[in-house]
């Protein structure tokens, strides 16, 4: 299941402080995977984990629509062309599958541009009402004529608190058209194709937004 080049998100197990790191699988040897040194999603700096550190790891499956979780630990370090960490991998039978619908959805206004694939309407810019790693709700003018099932290309500008911006172009599909108010309606959009890299960026965005709301006392 897991492959060289897959991006992992690591999180300390049994730790009250919320920390997440990203890394890449650079080699697989027997029941172990070798990863490059993790980068903190908060500080964007390398993280040095001690041998024996207990971790939860997640990665996106080959179908691009499911996330898998497993528990592991830092078994040791290895230095060849690059410094690496050794993590035990439990195998496919011991992975926990997380369905796309379980992605956390956060309320946030993100700049979006909607481009229909077959000129069903004139391309327009809009704002998201909420977003997750699997889709988004986008507010559009009430007068826009669109139907459920329409395929389109969605462009997103993803901002982070550290000043980074990421630009995404995502093949998508309208799942529902929902009344919102007198001037706008809401399109529930599913990302039909998304790379592991882009999904990790969206997961990072949702995590950052959740953390911000928690600091403001808006969520538990």
C-alpha cells in the first residue's frame, strides 16, 4: 500500500500539545520505512525526534480519496545520501482507513475561481464558505445557472499564517446547489482529482484554522 515518495503526516501519540510534521518516504526495507527528517507544519523547520518517540502517521492512498492511519515509533537513524529516520510499518492489514467524508471541514473564506469544462457559464471568482481536504462550499450569485453533477475546474489561493501562499487547480464536481440568501447560493463541490501534495496542504490549512479558532475560544 505505502510507496516510496508518499507524503506522511506525523503526530506525537499521547501528547496534549498539538504538533504535526510532514515527511516523505524515501525507502522501504522489509517491515520498516525510511523517511527524510520531518518538517514542522507550524514552524516549517526540521524536527529532531528521539529514538523511541511514539507517533501516529497518516498518508493518502493510491486512489487519492482515502487517508490511512497507522501507529509507529522512531526505531533509529540512518545517514546515506541524506539523513533518514527508520519507522516500523505494520503492513496493509493493520492500517486504519479514514473515509473522505471524515475530513474536517472548517469555515473560512478562501479566494476561488470557477471554470466550467464546457462553457456552461462564464468563469467567475468567488469565496468559499467552508473547505476540507475533500471539497468546499462556494458562494456564488443567486442568478448563476448551474446544475448538480456539473464538472468544473476550481482554482484556489491557499494562505497560511506564516505568509506562504499555495495555488491549486483542482478538477471538481458540483454535488449540491443550496439556497443561501436573497443574493447568493451555495455550491457544494467535491474535488474529483487531487494530488497527495495538494491534499496535505489542505489538511494543513484546516488544522491551522482549527488551531486558530481554539486559541480564540471558538471551539473545544
